[in-house]
């Protein structure tokens, strides 16, 4: 059974393709690819983020409060209506990320969020998480806001499965055609051949990893995929308004 509750700290790093190659193969001394990329291939992750008509959740998140939350549907690859996906609440409290999710079919996830009515319970669902999501839906008027996908490689530490590192590239976004089954396309969020690495651990990272990151001169950055897309959208909207004003 897939893990449905996560509690961990996440540190993020941005770097170019050459730096990625050097670090990735050095990490293989301590880590191994996860089940989705045993042969070091990429796999695709697709997400649909929900927010209020006023973008309250992402605006609050960008203000860096002590507590923030997001709701999204996540799938591996391009799902169809009957494909099992994950409906997730992602919370962050004082730097600790808590992710709770339940399996649903894509059709069930769409209907649940749109109507607020819990789906008929099936064995693949997490009843407690469904209850938490139902409560969230009573607090906010949510609608689909952002489709976001990326190519990923992921690794687990050979001696500590609580340590996980992911490498994401080709991050694509769109705020139209918000159906996950319509495929992977959209505007690129990162520069060409740029990578986002996330180090995910329940506690502090091991000494060997801290030393390796220091030797490669890699330093933590604050980077939210949804947050950076929203800020980019605001900048583009401002530029368009200025172009019209001064035309």
C-alpha cells in the first residue's frame, strides 16, 4: 500500500544541467533510484491545484505564515477518468511539511471537490483523509486554478528510507484547459536545462550529504512551484497593463 501520510522537512536547490549530472552520479554511492525510475529514466508527475476565486491559498502561502495549506490532485503520467490518482492536502507548519492523501479515481476526485459530497467509500480510499478534505471544502470555495507537470528522477538513501531526494525539470504550467486528462503541455517555469532538487528528510540531513552539497557549492533556496508560477503570472499581467497604458 502506498504511503498516505508524510511528515518531513524539505530543502530546495536550483542549478544547471552540468551541476545536476555531477551531483546525481556522486549521490549513487549512498542512494538508489526509486521504483518509478530504476533504470535512471524520468517519470512524469501531473498536478491540478485548487484555490479560491481570489487566490487566497497561494496569496497566504507567499506571505510566509507559520501555517499554510494547499489542495491538489496528483497523478503519475496522464490520467483518464477511471485512473487512480491522489487527492492531497499539503500543509506546512513552522517549516515541517505534512502531506495527507487518499486514492480516488480522477472522476471521483473531480466530483468530490466540485460538489463537496464524499464519494461512496471504497477499499482504496483513506476515510480519515477524505473527512479532512471534506472539512477543507466547507471552509473554502475552491475551483481548479493551475495545471502543473514536470519530469522527475527520485532517489532513496540505501541506509535510511526516510531520506529522499528528487530532481525535477521541464516544469510546465497552464491556467486554462484545466483537465488533467488533456495532456502534458504548458508554459515552461524554469530556464532550459535548469533543475530543481528537493531534499526531503524527517530530521536533519546526514553529514555526508551536507559535505557533498557544500563541496558542490549548492545552497538552499526558497522555491514553490505553484508560488513561483503565481508570481510570474502577476508580473506578466502587470507588464500587459503597462503596455496598454503606454501604447
